[in-house]
């Protein structure tokens, strides 16, 4: 029996407004509130509300056989709470079925693991509390921002109480094995579930592409693919942006019908079962193969590295200056300044600065700036003002 884990990343950043050099020292508000609310409302109406209903209907129809998981960033939870409480309520209804699991992550969807263990810990604990307060469950599985992973994470994750972590199914880290199994970290008694990026990207990226040789993709066809597993392939992780449904792929493409039909087709196969990530980790064999990565990896792009956020000089310079504020902020201990700092850590800001992928249409579509240089200058202007606030505090 293969455990199929269907996991959705749910994230919205606090986007910055146009913050010119002339505003430094005069305007201490950095975010484009009107735009953030507008984007959230659009995606809530196109994706979160209708897709949650599709999933809830499927859970009720299949009486516990359909199970899913979400990883919702703290910045997204905040915006739901403030501007779209109906979305929070729809996630609560899903949670109350007992067929939905919510994962832990960094509260601000940040790159803190690369720069500060203390800040990384602070954000994981803050996110855990937010999940408990808003969704009334305690996460037991961890996934880092953008599936960023290295063996360096393991001691910290273990001390925080997590025994299962998600990672990208990168062949070099799995000893050439298929990602469709439960791995061991080798140390700290941590299980690792690895994303099958081929099947995941069939839905997230290729679904609406008429030039794809498998177009159109139906629930029946996809379930048949998943059922053709080897006996030692105990788990299969499908992990993608939740906004794939209704936002990135509009309803007219048939993506919502596909999602609604998938549970019906999957339950027809006796060798497949939907599982929560925590259950799939427990169901793995006693002698698990080892997953190991000395270098930092992620789920992004062909190289599965940090190039989307941490490659260019501009990205590294912005991050270095941002995390240089840490000691002063911790000494001050002001929650308002720590929160502003946290929002500035959100990985999207550095994604927008990437020159490496500027010509890539997938990257361009998510970038609100005219160029990565504009993104860098805008961020650094805001950060300069923020540094001034710290000095005056």
C-alpha cells in the first residue's frame, strides 16, 4: 500500500509599497496595504474559499478516506484573520473533520535558517502558537520555507520536538532512489518525506499546457499513474502551491473539476490510500534508507538550490544588512519592531531581486517590479528607514 500525501503550500507576503529614497526618515510604513488586501480578496474568492469547499465535500463523501495537509505561513494567517475571517473559518471546518493536518514552518516564510538559529527558533515557535490559536491543532510535521533543507537543520528541528520533515526529492540526496518512500535523516531519529516533483509539477505547471503530450490530464489518468508503484515505494508526496487551483490555473482550465474528481478515482485503487504526513512517516519500514544533504537545497527550479533567493550580490547584500539588525532588535525587545523585521525577512522580497531567473516566465509572472534592481533599491530604502528607527528606539 502506498501512502499518498497531498500537501498544499498556502502563502501570501506583505508586499512593499513604492518606497523612494525621499521617504527615508519621513515615512515608517513600508507595505502596500491596499494592494495586499486586493490580492488576498481576489485569491480568496478564486482559490481558498471554493477549493476548501471542494476538499470538504470530498472528505465528507469518502468518510475519512480522503486526507490532506496544509502548510500555511504566518503572514498568510494574519491576513486571513484581519481581512478574510471567512477563509479562517473554512480552514477550521476542514480541521474539524480530523482528515486534515497543518504543518509547522517559519512564521514569516523566511530564510532565517541560513542566518540565525535564534531567529529561526523564534519564528517556528511563533508559527506553532498561531496554528494552535487559530486552527486549534498542534503541528507535528515541519516543512521549511520553500522546502529549504540541509542536514544542519536536524538538531534544531529535533530540539523543537519535530520528528518528521519535508524535503525535495533530489536524486543526489536519496542515493539515487525514488522519492516515493520514507527516509531517515540518519541522526536525531527524524523521518523525511520527499516531494515527488514530477507528479507534483504535472498538476502545478503542466496541467493547462496544450503542448504537453499528456494534455488533457484527467483525475482517472493521474490516479492510474500513481497506482503503478513498486512494492518498496511506501509513500508518494504531492506538494504544490494551493493557489494552483483557481488562481495560477483558472477554473476555465478544468483544474477545479480535476481536483474534485481525483479522490473518486484514487479510492478505486486498492494499492493507494490518502494519508496525513504524520501517518505516512509512521507507516514507513523500520529500516529506512538515509536522506542526506550537506548543502542547502530547495524545491525551486531545475538545480533545486537556493538560487531563487540567495544567489545574486543584491540578494546576499540585502539579507546580510537585514540580519545585521538582529542583536540590536533582541536587546530592544520591542514586539512592534521585531514584527516589522520579521515581515522584511519574507523570502518573496529576495525572490524579486533575482537576476539569475529574470528572463524565466515562471519567475517573471510573480514579480511585481520592472526589474530585480528596482526590487533591491525599494527594499534597501525601506530597510534604511527601519535601521533609523532602531537607532532612535
